[in-house]
C-alpha cells in the first residue's frame, strides 16, 4: 500500500461506519485493502498491459495456465475475463448469484471452479450490485461462469478477502475482520473455522488477515496488512497446527495478496512493490521484483510473467476520490532476471 492507499485508510476512519476498531477495523482504517498458480509453460506469452473496464477498480486477479486472466471489481462487482491476445469481456455479471463487490478471485483449474469473495461495502460508500448483506464465498463454473454454490460467513463482522486451494481441493479463505481462516472441503456445505490466532485480530489503526497461499510444503501462509506481518500455519492431514510469525529479511509495508510461486511466493506490498518471498524455517527472504507500481492489490502468475492488478482504491474511497483514476489495466511484470 503506497502513501495514497494509507490516506485512503485514514479517510475511511472518518466515515464512522464501524464502532469497534478491533472487530470492525475497516470502518476505522478503511478499505484500501487488503487485501491473490504454479510454474509451467503457457501457450501464449503476452507483454502488453491488459485493459479492464473504466472505473472498475480491480482489487484481485487470477489466471489459468493458458494465460486467461480473471479480474473482479471493487465497486461494479462481477468478474471480467481477458483471453490471451483477445478482448476483455464480462464473464460473471455484476450481482450474479446475489454477489456484490468482488474482492478476492481464484481459479481452481484442476476442478474447474472459480472462487469469488463477495462483500457488502455500502458502509464505505460503495454500494455495489444486488442487496445481499454480509460476506460470502461464491463458487462459479470456470468454463461457463454459471453459479455452483454460495457460502455465507458465520460472523456478521466478516469480510471475505482472499482464497487459496490446497492439493486436496480444500479452499482456505482469509477473513479481514475476525482472526479466522476458514476452510471449505470438497463437497462441504458450510465454511468452517480452520485456524484462529489472536495475532490476526485487527489491531488499533490496523487491518487483519489479507493474503493467503498454500506453499509447496503444504503449509498455509497468510499476511496481515496492518501491522505488516507474515505467518506460517502448519498443516497436517487437513488440520491446522502451530502458527509461526516469520522474520522478514527487510521491513515490508502493508503486505497484501500472496500467491504460490514454485517453492516461493509472490507478494504484493502496498508501497508499490511486487516481491519474491522465500521461506526457510522461521525466516522469510524478501526480494523486490518490481517497484513503482500504482496502488497494487493483487498478482497472479502465468509462466514467467506476473500480472499485477493496480486497484487505485484511493480514487474511490480515499483522498483522490474526486479525481480521475485514468484507465485501469492488469500490468505484466517479468519474473525472470
């Protein structure tokens, strides 16, 4: 999160939408958020930015191995799809299956599913489509976009932020307003609290859980935006074990989305950076891949390219709200040196 996204957080503090900061931190610090598939060849390599609809504020992006990109919309809702070398088209219509503002999106290509975090953001002046209340994990067919299932968060304070999928098909979901990581097993009928830890509770002037990824070691890794921290959740036989805060090789600033990247991770920093993070024991080596990005919120990998969603959220809920954000694109970043 860069300076402008920090101001976005402060501007939302003034809205007074949520009263208790520890449980309702977004109303205090804002929604400038928070907020995010493996190595392999890709049939089509693309180096030019991919345009998405004007004023769509893409908070999250995901992809399939052929280079198809899927991006949500913080304000408009729905999901747009950009085929390699083709135009961007609406894939999931705004409001489909009762969805609202779209945050995290994740393609599970192996099982043909598209996971979408849907949230009611009217309290932040972002009404979005439909009138569904609360936070939801929506599941759509990856081929057709048809709705398959929908799972509400049990805590009314929740905000569905991002999703990761384990090798067995279990989906793990971060909740930014409670200290919980939820899970949804294949065939499951409801979200279950998979892991919880007091360190993930939103602190004063802070935001809780954000990015989430499953590592090559099978463990689950999460970020907290404010204060900026990385955690490892030991996972064995589908159950959560010890939670370890990782010591980073350099300070990180508001870590947002995180995606598995071979034996490492891609990490978005709100300061405008895309990083490579390699975990060894309880330490995390952080290497900057690209600096100077504009209010980035998410990243996805296609072959040797990282695609970054520059959300520019300060132009909808921050100090730049009355200014023109300019065009929105998904920006390619080379992952090779």
